[in-house]
C-alpha cells in the first residue's frame, strides 16, 4: 500500500485567507486567529508542472496526493473516496430545455456523500499529528463520514447533530463507533454545544473551515471535473452551498490548475444554491452589514443547506464574484417533488441538496441567465437513501 502512494506533497504555505499571515503547517492548526477567518493551503505550483504527478495506482482522491497537505503518505486514511462519475442526464436536460446537462454524482463515496473526501484528508492529518480525539457539529453527512474515517484511524469521534435529522444519519455514527450527541436546533446550535464540551480543549474541533484540511479534500472535485472535461470546463457549475467547502474547494482547484497551465479556457460561473428556509449567502449578499438582524433560519429537508452562519461566508462570496456567478435560492416546499422527478426520470435517488441544484438551473434557464447551448454541471453531493423518511 505505502509504496503505491506518491511521496512528496507540494505544499508550500498555510496562510490567513484575509491578511495572508503565514501559519506553521507542520503543527496542528485550526483557523487564522489574526482575522478570525479560515486558513488556506497553497502549493509550489508553476506553469508547466506535468500531469505526470498524477500517475499512480490510487483509485481515490489520493491520486492527487502531491496536491494535498499530508507530508508522510504512510499517514493517509482512505476508504477509496472520490473519482466519482460525471454523466449526461438527457431526460432532465430536456425538461430544463438544455442540450448539455451533466451530473457529477457523489453517491458512490464511502458513507454516501462528498463529505468523505474532506474527512479523509482531515483524519489523515490527525493521524499524522497524533491527535486522538475530535469533535464535529454536523448537519448529518459530515458526521457519518467522520465516524467512518475515525473508526479506520482509531481516533475517538464525538458528533453533534440536530435532533430532527433523519434516523439513518444518527444511526450510522453509532454503527461506526462514534459518540453521538443530539441538540435541539440547527448546526450553529450544535457548534455552540461543541464549544461548551470542548472548553478545556480536549478535542480537535472539526467544524467546517475552522480547520484547513477538509477543504483540500473537497477541492479534488474540481480536479476531477477538469479531467473529465479535458480542461475545457462547462459554462456553469451549480453547487448546493451550506458551509461552502465544496464551492470554495472546487474554485481553489481551478485556480491551482490555471497556475500549472492545466486549464486554458474560461472558468465556469459558479452558482451557489440555497433553500428559501435558510439562505444566508443570499441575505449577506443583499445586505452585508445588517443581514443577521432580520434573518430567521429554519430547517430544510436538504439538511446540508441549513447552515445559518457559515464561517467561510467571505470566501463563498468571493467565489461568486470572481466567477461572475450568482446565488440562487429555491423554494423549500418544492425540493421533495424534484427528488422524486430525478428518481423517476433518471433512476438516481438524489439527495435533496442535489435536487436543489436542478431547481436552481430551471429557474436560471427560465429567466434567461443560462442559455440552451450552455454546458451545465450539477453536483449531486450525496445519496438520497439516508433521507428517505422525509421523501416518501
Ligand atoms: C448532501 C450535502 N450537500 C451539500 C452540503 C453543503 O456542503 P458544504 O459545506 O460544502 O457547502 C452538505 C453539508 O452537510 C451535504 O450533506
Ligand atoms: Zn489574518
């Protein structure tokens, strides 16, 4: 196993995403305390780095190990995550009146969601640095993924989840041997509970973007997308945004590939999809100063979208601005029928978050933003099987 991984991560620096202050990546880091913002890894990338660095037997995100921050490949904790398929979905394309509609389907990941990617990298880093206990507030999928990777790595995981989350999300955490704590409220309430339990700092806090490692795993989606489209990326990518790691990660990957000369054409417009039940990015975009005063977040059938106060808000807004993208809020009470539409037309039991991206596409197609000839990629970030009790 160990010899088939790349050696030699190209990691260069870890720095504050706001002011650029450098942090030591050889020790465990959380967020940039200078500005209370996420920390971001950068790599020694220059034009002309050959795609040969991807040559490996690994059939997982670890194919891209040189572009990830694990320093000793013996520490990699993998359950064969990533390298998920992209395919054309012609029937739904016809419904949306689009010639070229693609779906990247994250269903096949360990524990059934794209969260596996980030947690593989983060748990590998915990192993690399000898950390034995961690804690995570989660809307559902990240908790299950953390539990599975921690089981493999012999690390104790404590998972804090909203009580209303469907049963399978809770059960899987316990099945993988994690400690599960339920909280009345949304993920931000779970975050407060995690803080309270971690007053003495006994656990490593894995909250979204309060550590820099999960983002790196998520970014590999961007590399896989570019590989599928041979560097000629689609005009639009629709992404269901909660904490934002996928949106920020995919964009980060595109920029890294631009630096290496792997992408030549224009970058896609990134569309962040939110639910009308909880659309903080939309609110913050409209009213950056006062949005929290009138914000009233509710639960969503798409659990992963019910993230009222994302720590990575500025980074998400930057992706939307830089890519000339936009935020698209869809109607909560229509998500379920779109999950069913997907199942009945394409034979894929998509997550409600994934269904939300199709709803957003229809909306932007109808109001003329997306054209019939535009190539559009939707992200189905997880399997719908865990949500069945809320779908049927
Ligand atoms: C299926 C699914 N889609 C999307 C999201 C939102 O992810 P992100 O934090 O990358 O915005 C989540 C988060 O829980 C999720 O579980
Ligand atoms: Zn700073």
